[in-house]
C-alpha cells in the first residue's frame, strides 16, 4: 500500500518514465557471453510504477507440458491442478522447468547527479536516466537469500522523433567491471499493440490476507495497451532452506538430487505469464504452459473458480483509493489511466 501512495505522490511518474510500454529483448550481452530472442522469449511490461519481466527459454518443451492439463481423453479436457501437473513431471522435467524466470516489483526513474566521486567511473551517469527496480516477487528468491540490493541500470533511448516515445532502448548496468564499463547491456524493442505507452496503463497488487491463507499471498497484474503480464507468488508453502542454495536452479537441482521433490515443487509453484486484452484477457505465454488459453482472472486467485471482477471506489479521489475484487480476492490499484466507469 505504501508503494501505491508513493506512486501517487510522484509528479506524474508515468509521464516521467521513458520506458512505459511492452518490450521484447532481442539481445543481451555480458562480458564474452550473449543471448538473443532465438534463445529466450521475453515480455517486459513496465507501467509508471509496477513492472513484470517474464523470460522463458525457447528450449522449453511447451507442447508436452501443455498436455499435462488433460486426462487420457484430451477432448474431454479433464482439468487437474497445478500441483498434480508438477507431480506428474519427471525429475529431469522439474530441473528443466526451473530454468526460466519471472520477477516483478516497483520501478523508480531518476537522474543521477555528478558528485565528482573519483570512484564513479561510469561516464553514463551524467547523461542518462537511471532506473532502480525494487523486486517484491522473484523466481530466483529462495528462503533466506533475498536480493541484497535493488537492481539499477541506465536507459539509453533511440528516438528518431523527439516528440514521440522511443521504440528501441538499451539497458546499461549501473555496476561496472574492472575497466569501468557496464558489465552487461540489453537491447529492448517495443512490442506492437502497446499504444506507445500512452493508452491503457493498469497496475494492481493483491492485498495481503489477514489472517494469511495458505499460499498465494502476493500477486501483481500490469497492462499497457493490449498487453498484460501477471505473477502469482508461490502457492505451496512446504519450503526448506537446508540446501544452502543461492538461487532457484541450484535449489531445485539439490532438492532433486536428494530425492526431495516436495521442496522442488513448492518453489516451482510460482506462476506468471503474458497475454492480450483483445483476446479476452487470455494467456498466450506462461511459466505453466497448461494455463495457455485460460483467462488471466482465473489464474490470479487461489481455491476459488469465481472469475467475477468488480471495481469499488470513486474517480473523484484518484485510482489508488479504488479496490478491485477478483473473485474473493481484494486488490489495490497503483495506477490506472481509465476512469471508474470505463474499467
């Protein structure tokens, strides 16, 4: 809730951010390694406040895992739970499934001032906007090993017409290597249908349950133009830290090596994906391929099949006073470009 208030107190935060939109990533390079959109599908949706960044390897056996939804008779479409889907996977499938990524949180755009500090050797600091991302849900978080500091990087935009938002930009790491150079950079390209970040903008976060229900305590939904991303926190809380792993891949590998499938499945239960509003809010790319084709509102709630969406509040006092009900769950609105009557 404090994040929502911070978004409201900023002077038109979404107008300040040059990266509001839906983005793909055709290139990542760091030191002597690189990857392209032939290696990984990326949907990075950034509003003026919240963001969700989804990254799925192209080697993922999507068609095989999509079929985990169905019983022996595919035409009957016998739906099973995500827990059952995970339990039906082999050990190797669980290890492969761990090798994808989604994370979400709050972005703050600033302009770093030159303090003439001789330790600040990154020459970009005087010229480019600086983005600081505070993660609140992250695939790579494991118990006892939170991210030690926010993620920070510079934004270099390519704009042929300064009066319109740019369609391509580079992300340069704030941290530098021994030569004073950014140790990685990424190229981002706007995805068709995001209305240049100037149309629909929606950012919501699920309210914490008091008392807390089992699993699903945190979730975020963001939309820009026709595109949306979602993320839902881990659903099964049988989490152990005895393996000393620093990230998801290490933890799942160690758990599987020790015959501890329950811990692996507990961590892998975090959900996330992308879709389009024009399709009827249907998911087209997800960590859990068995969710493809489903309406996102069905995937945002736990232990209920009620897809009804209600907006409660007055447009006279701003969207952060609104409350959105998705099924039985209450959500805070951090940002919305629509009035209440248009939601």
